[in-house]
C-alpha cells in the first residue's frame, strides 16, 4: 500500500457534514491497482488508523459496512 496523503481540509469538512446529515452519496475512487469504482453509499464515520491514514466508514447498497482510505476517494456528490 502507498503512503497516505491527507485530503484537503475543505473536502474533509464536507464529508463530515454529509455524515452528520446522513446524506446518501455517490462516490468514485481508485483501488491499489488503479481500478476505477463508483458506488452509492451511506457514510457513517471517518476514522483515523494510526500509521495508515484516515478512512471513510460506510454502508454499501447491500448494507455491508466497508471502509475506504480517504486519499483513494476521487469524488463524492449528494444523491436523492
């Protein structure tokens, strides 16, 4: 895995607000093999893992809890 690169403070704050408001999000990200992904999620938390970075904790469309390292997140938008 690559070294964690912190995300912009404004994007971090936007994610926190979406979590607070329990917004559904469409997220786009790349995995460690640079494969592109897009998914509708319900974000629930941001967690720091010592020595490994910050992670978005979310439920996918099937209700499974997952996590995504924030520097892999390309974009996010609110969906209805």
